C-alpha cells in the first residue's frame, strides 16, 4: 500500500516537508530574523513536543490508525520502556525532533485522535449520570416509569416494573444518625439491577458506583 505523499516544496533541489524543522526555519527567515518569528518557531516546536508526549497515552487502536513513520513508533515504544527520568527526558526530546518532521496532515490527525480520546471519559460520565437520574426518578415517580417505556419501547416492561417495585420495597427508612454522618444508605440488589437495565439501554454497561457488592447483606431478596 503506497503512502500518501507529503506536502512540501523544493528549495535548491531539496524537498522541504511542510511543518518540518527546516520548513519552520525557512519561513522564519522569510519573515526576517525577528524576536516574533523566533517566538513563533519556539511555540510550534513546544506544541509538537507536547503532542509527542500525549501520544504515549494514546490507546493502541488509535495509535495504529495514525499514519506515523516507523522511526516515531519505535521511539514511542522505547520511551514507554524507559523508567529513568533523565533517560526518558532525552528520549522525549528525540520524539519531539521526529514530530517536527511530520507533515501537517499527520499532525492534524494526531490532534484529532488525542481529542477524541479525551472526550471518551467525559461522555461515559455523562451517560452514567443520566442513568442515575432515570433510576432515581422511577423510584419516586410512576410517571417517570411510563416516560421511560415510551422513550425506550424495547425495554422488558415486566422486568422494569418488578425491579422498581422491589427497589422501593428494599429502600431503607431514613436514618437520622446515618444522614448526620454523611453516609449513604445501603442499597439492595434490585436497586443495582435497575441501574444496569437502564444503563444497558442507554449504551455500553458501566458499573454503578453506588453499588456495594462486597456486602453480602445487600444480596438477598425478600
């Protein structure tokens, strides 16, 4: 499979890739050797160095989809292996040097992949809160159960209503001492299973943080 040709231009017979260190130097010369151009060059270099560091945390699947040169991939693998602080610092400087040789399209693809990975945890957290809100509404409001069934007709309504009834039945009475200590009351199995049912319909399953699966007293059904 042929690689996509790099964008660039020729200067005195030498090919200069866009975004490379030589490209940045030539652009700075065209603008004139001013403090502003040196500052811009340093800023771009620092940004590429930071992008190289971010690549270390990128998932293997996302990394494999990027059109990265073999030298850069090898350098990143070596950087992950090194634990010595000074050794890792030098290796990351080398990664930064290789980053400055990448074309603009590849750098943009790296930025996009890193941004998509950062958005992932935020989306999961939002879905988690939405599932919690639906569960809590259904435990206190019969209309919320009907609203859920209307919005998600594929739900097993018999199972849903049974879990809601059991979770309401299992709900412990208000304990002033527990409340004053800032402790959350223990929840039964139906409460956790209701959350999982809601979460599965909203997307990929995520464990309910309020579930106390280590407490055997919570796992019995009345």
